[in-house]
């Protein structure tokens, strides 16, 4: 049984990781950290885990040396700027690391610093592999440091990758209109995410080129297209707990029929167990992926305007964060990609 450590257990991604690892057949939670709750058992802060493997773990203060002694792999569910330090220390100690922050996602340190803050462990950026299994599985298998993708980028990249790889659309003017449940804002108390502020309402935020996921999306779309990609990414907050729905608009580079693009998408993703290309005429819903690793994608060709419209739905904290992190750990240790991740969506 592989031993896992979890740095930052008290956020939503940490909570979801603890839930998934509680039933994983080959990876067991052996250590978890929280400065605020150090000394408490995991099931004291998460009663839903009572009686499950890992629930007895006593939380400790974050300590890279201690985690390196006790763990085979460590998941970092902490904010950007924090993960780079402990992640680099763990990597140097020979431990495999899956970082759920943005600290190692961007291949260029200057781009990271433009959008986030000064990067203090630049020498480790080149060691990291971007952890989107459908695209980078072979590199992930050989990696010791995996940069887990963001939730919005996961939904957007999976939807656009086939079209850009085959030159079907112009990469320079893509519009991504995306909506996320409130877990995407994190678990820290904030007036803007209180129930009475969110329920029965719907609002945009960080629109007009301000969201920090933009460089990550553009980095991966540029690699897919083979030339620079630019996106207008505009997120919104949905009055639901979990889920992302993205509606993406890309100008077709040449005339193409609905049937041709539908067939191309089905062929492109036929070997990817978690990417479900929906039949023509069906559209994704967040409830159909809730709590699962699925990404549901629909293809719509607007022949009147020449736009390709892609709709994509994922669960933001499972497929878009913690479940994807476990999938990456599976690959790193030679386990089946889907081990411990076979749960069907939670409907209703």
C-alpha cells in the first residue's frame, strides 16, 4: 500500500482528496497537515469519514522532512506561493509530488510572475509535468513533480484540443464563457460566497482578461495549435455547490459540417475513458458529471455564422482538482489510470 501525504487538508480540494483516498485500493492517506487544526484527528474535522481508512490520521504542522520520511507521494492542496516552497523541498528529498496550486503549471517563470507573484523556486519549473492525463500520460508516468491543472483549464482544454490539433478553428480569437459552482471560490469564509449572497442569483467575476487561468489555458492551446492562441476568458459564479459548465466559441478556419466535426471528436477521444463526446443534439449538464471524473463535451456547428460552439461540463473539485490529482498519482506509480476513481456521477 502506497502512503500519501496531504498538505492543506481543510480546503475543499483537501476534503475531496481525503474522500477519494478513503476508498482507494492502493494509496492510503498516511499524513495530513493543517496549521489551524494540528493535533486533531481527521474524522474530527470531517465526520463523514468516520470509520473509513485514513480517518484516524492526526493532523500535523506542515514539515517537508517529516512528510518525506513518511510518504511515497504528497498532494499539495495549498494556495499558490505556498506550494512552491514545500513542493520543491519534497521533490529534492526524492518524494513524488502532485501540486494542485498554480505554482508549477506555467512553463515560463516570467509569465507566472506577471499573473501571480515572484517565483522563488524557478529551477524546479522545468522538472514539472502538466498533469492532464489525456494529453500527457507518458510524461506523467516518468514524472516526480506533476502540476495538476486548474478546473477551468481542464474543461476548456479538453473541449478545444481536437479542434486546434486538427486546425479546424482560428486559435487567435477564442471566447470562453464559463460558469462554476461556489466550491471553486474555496472554503475560506467570505461575504461574497455566503448562501444569501449566492443563492437565487448569477453573476460574472474577473472578466475582461483578469482571471489567472488565462495564461494556463493559452499555454496549452498554443501547444495544441502549433501557433499562438489567445482567449477571452470570462467566468461566472453559479448558485450551486460543485460543477463547471463552459460554452466556448471558436471561428472555423474552413467550412465544416456538423457530421464531420462530430465524427472527428468521437474518434479523437475514443480512447479516453473519462471524456464523453455527447451524441449530436445533446448538451452537457453539471448534474450528469457531479462527483465524477467525466468531462462531457458537445459539438455544435453554427453554419450561418461560421462559429464552432463547444460546450463542456466537469465537476470542478473532482475532475477539475482532487480526482485528477489522484489520477496523476496512479500514473506516477504505474497503477491503472482509473484506480479508485470509478464512481458514477451523483444524480440527483
